[in-house]
C-alpha cells in the first residue's frame, strides 16, 4: 500500500501539497518521496483551516526546517492552497 501511495505522490514533487493525517494537517512544497515518507520544505502545521477555498490558512505555523511525513499516517492529500 505504501508503495502505491509513494508512486502517486511522485507527481506532486515541486508542488505545495497539503496532507491530512490522523491528528494534524501539514502543508509545504514536496521535494522528495520514498517508500516510507514524503519530505516537505517551507513546511507548516495547520491548526485552523478557515474556509478551504480562500488563499490562506486561518492558522498555519511554519516549521523551522524541512519536515518528513510518514506515508502510513496520511489519510488524504492534494494541492489545496
């Protein structure tokens, strides 16, 4: 299952992607993906989405460096904002 997800995620490299995971929402520019994780740069954790069709998050806190998302934790993902 993780390899299928990784294969699908490869088409998102270079794009700003949002990951809805079990507890948190993460967003950032995806720079790489392998069989177990995706790496984001310019990453943030979203605490409050606000209206999903607006350009900005209501509350997104920047992370201090690149961030890695474990593929098994991802519920859904896509280009959102």
